[in-house]
C-alpha cells in the first residue's frame, strides 16, 4: 500500500498563536584593526582581490601566526560592554573543515576556552504577544577567530573565483542563548549590538559589507512546552530587515510542516531575498560538524590584571548609559533619549549644544526634527551637518528669548544658515525684519485699536465667547505686519479684555 504524503493545511491565527518561536543567534563582527588577527597583512575592505595577502594568510609552509593585541583588546571591550566575565586564560584552537575559501584547511578560533563568558544585551521590542517589553538577551560566550576568504561567482557561469583578502580578518563571534521569541526582538537585538560596537569603536558595523552578519537558529514549539524543537540554521544574514523576513517565513514554514504531520530535519538553510523564502543548503547529520584541537603554534592567551584594569579604565560611555543620563540629567523623554543615542556622534553633538543652553527639550526637538530631516538625506552622518553646535545654540537662543517665533527660526533662518553657516542668526532676523516686537506699550496701543474697531466682538467675548481670542490675535498680528510676539499679544489681550 502506497503511503500518501502529508497534505499541507491552511494556517489560521489560532494555530499560529498556539506555537512560539525559539531563536538564537551567532553574530559575527569584524574588528576594525589595521592588520589581521595573526599577521601584519592589511585589514581593509574594498581593495583589489588578493592584494592584502602574505605568506601567513595563504598558509605557506613554515609560517607562524602571532596574535594581534589590539584585536584581543577589542574583544575584551565588547565583553565588558555586555557584562561578560573576561576569561583571563583562553586558548586558540584549530577548527578543521575543508572549503576553497579557507587557505589553511582550518580556521583559528576558540572552542572550550573563549575570551568572554556569559553577559548579554538589554533590548526593548515587540514580543511574540505583540506587546512592547524590556528583555535581556543572554550570551553563552563571545570568542575570537579569524574570518575565511570569499568565494566570488560573479563574472562567470562556470567558475568560482577566490578572494583571500578577507582571510585572517579578526572576528568576534557572539553566541546568544535561545532567548529570542520574535523577529522584532531579533531585529532589536542585532540593532543594539551594532550600536554597541560602533560606540566602542571596534567595528563599523556595516552589514552591507559583511562587517556584521549573523547565523540565525530557529525552532518552534507549542506554547508551554519546555523541550526545544528541531533547530534550523539560516546562514549569513547581513541585513536586519531580511533577517526578520527570514524568521517570519521560517517560523510559519515549520509550524505548517508540524501541523501537516511532517518531521522537521536539522539543516542549514539560505534566504532568497527575491522570494522572501528560505531554502535548504545542507542537512546536518550530527551536531559535531567540526573537529577542534588546540593550535600548537599559539601559546595560551593570558590577560594580566593590570591590562584588564587599563582597558576598563578606558571604556567609553555606552548607549544605555547615555540614554539614562539624557533622561535624568537633561530631563528629556525616554523616546527622545533613544533617538539621540542612536549614534555616538549624534549623542555627542546633543551634549555639546546643551553646554550652551539649558533649553534641553528644545535642543532635542531640533535634533529630532529639522536636523534629523537633513541627516536622512545625508546617510545619517552628523559629521556632514554644516552647523556647529554653537551656531545651532545661537539659533535656539533666539526663539527661546522670543526674539523670533519658532516657525521663523525653523522655516526662514535655519535654511539660510544651512546655505551659509558663517551667517549670524540674529543679524539674519534683523536684516529681514523678522524680530518679534515684545514692547508692551506698542502692543497695548495696537490691541486698543483692534478692540475699539470691534466693540461687538469684545462684548461677545466678555459674555463668554472665548473662541474669539484667535480673531483678536490675528488682527493684532496684521496691524504689526507679523512682527508682534504672539505670546505677549495673548497675554496682554487676556488682561485688557
């Protein structure tokens, strides 16, 4: 009797909601050192193929590796930033596998004695239940290793070209616990990691260039179950948006398979950007894909107490520390603080402006409004913003002193400053007759003229038609040809009416 294949079923929201995804990541981050991890070959992206290679990179016989001290320091910085325990005695291992882009036939990595243990990253994100919540995503460990070369398939339908420039580039691999439960949490997790490595100055975090990429492990299980489901690994995700799409697809694929009676297999899959689907690359027969043993050419890595203390002393302020500082010291909302600490440079610019004014919320509004609009058109780089912190503070001071309205500052003076940052904001306002008139005597005269011209409206206002205030203000502004200070006009009108 021929057994029929399981038939796919239509997934309803109730079925989907009865499962939960369990997600863990292996995040690879290239370190921004001048040279490679075990050789002085140049560590640089974008150079001509096979130009940043030397005898050690291409594994010529008799060559010996020597560890890059700066790369070790960068790994320790990352561990400290994530609250990890620093392993002051770690070992480099040979991870043996054979692939064309691996010139030695093995990769120097760390297996049982990584440089950092545990720790994690705090995130705020939408969970599987759709609610935004604070989560702490744990790391199992962080280890140092060298990157492999790159197989290139462009330019030929038949041949694979090998570029060994990337081989030997120092990497840290952050292995998370399976704590993530949604694509949104995963996106927030990788975003925060990228922010941290940029703040630390250890990597540019550029995912398009492969400086930051991740292997995503996804399984599903019925809600309430403790046992983990069959894990599927999605390799080499170098886009947060695509990573989230891959998780959404893979979660639904696994639920549909289980509901249809199919058995999931442990495998490695790839993500097709065009279709938004994952597809099988290879089946993992066992968990032991590789064979490790200590590298006989490298002595154990020992981090002295003095060196560790020196690295701790030099640690910069981190994103979560600045977010807390901005809320407590400057009194701005948590949302503003999160936006302003998105990059180290933007946070520094905010603080520099705040040294020249106490209108901290106004500074925040400017940076999240007009300044952010400019940055969106210039790849988010505050270094390209033409106004110095002092110049922006001068412009803010004008509106805070009610010398000009906020709309005049933002819509008239600000564009002129962008065109010529050497101009003086107050001189611009004076030369264009944009300064507001706050002279009480002059404004009272204008208000009396308006009230005398509209006695019936004044009477109606005094009988309770308070909505007429806008009419009076508008008439005064017309008489002043727009130069009257609206706040002062409102104040004086309220008193005189």
